[in-house]
């Protein structure tokens, strides 16, 4: 980052560039999955076209928070904390089995995670069951990414300009 800081580029641009690269990669993967779904006949609604922007929104939410979280990492061992958070989120996101089997407080906790919001949003779009909850998921993921990016920018200002 020293070479980047030698240019007139502000630290906020570093965060935007890192996040943009994550979104480009995520968009390519999502487009591949969506294409396979369409070819196999699993995209049963025209709303499925919006699953690609939804996946980019999910990526934005995770990339913003991830960029912010990495500014607190002191060594590579700290990345184990990311795995510690992501593994339960993947297992209990509603991807592999429905969350209706859990007690209400546990279900509410699961529903508050960004991956669950993303899974529900993509499921609603690909099946055509779009409703007001879809808008809530969009707002949630957009807010998460924006808060993460603002936090990352502030931390990068502190870390790189001192």
C-alpha cells in the first residue's frame, strides 16, 4: 500500500478498489451458477435475472464488512476468527435445511445474519416469490456493505496515513 499512497489516491479508493475486485470475482461465479440454473431449468421465474445483482449485493455486504474486519487483523492467525464466524453462518443459513426446526430465539438470530438474508433473497428471486421481505433483505445488505465500507475507510485513514 505504500506505493498506492505515494500517488494522489486517497485511502477510500483503496477500500473501493479491493471491494470492486471482490465483486468482479463474485459476479463471475454468480453468473456461472445462474447460467447453469437456467440451462437445467431451475430458474423458474423471470425474476431470476435479478439474482445476479442480488449476488453482487450479497458480495458487497460481505466485502464491506470483510474489508473493515481485515483492518483489525494483526497477523495471518487472526483470519481464523473469520472462519469461526463463517462456518456456523453457512451451516445455519437455510441453504441445507429449513430453519423452521429451531426455537424462535435461535431462528431470529439466524434470520439476522447476512448470509441468511442473501439466501432468502436469491431463493425468492429464482422462484418468483418476491415480496416485501425481499426489499428488507436488499436494504439490510446495502446498509451492511455501506457501514463496512465507511468503517474500512476510516480505519485505513488511521492506519495508512499515520
